[in-house]
C-alpha cells in the first residue's frame, strides 16, 4: 500500500473538460489523458508498466465510467416512420415554353 501512495504522490490529476482528466508528472508534463465517458487511458509519454497500472486503477476507482446521456430515438423514429405525402409532379417546363411561344407570335 505504501508503494501505491508513493507512485501517486508524484502525479497530479486535473479535470480538463466534463469527461476528460489529464495526468501530469512532477515536472508538469502531460503524461496521460483519461476519458471518463469511455474509461480509456491514452498515454502521451513512456512510464514504467507498474506505475501505469497503479495510475490506471486509481483513475478507474476514482472516476468510474459515466456513459453518455441517452438521446431518445423514439420520437425521431416515429417521425421518420410516418409516410410523407407525395408532391404532385407538375411539368412547368412545357407550360413556360408554350407561353413564351404565344407571346412571341403576337
């Protein structure tokens, strides 16, 4: 347990956005990014595997995965499933030409 605390004392954990946490070392270098939404840690710098494991475990315990809010698709599905009325096809191209011809003859 003491080794666990020694490893974590050399790092700082700061929330960058609502679901992103940055891990900095003693020299304020960005070491990793943890996504609270997905639970994925993306490492930016090389670190001992034992330290990585301790930090990843601590992040998952402290910041458990929070799924993204569910968007209700039922309302969208109902509106998409409703048939759209068909538009009447009118060929205005022929009407315009015939009017132009009549005006030209006058």
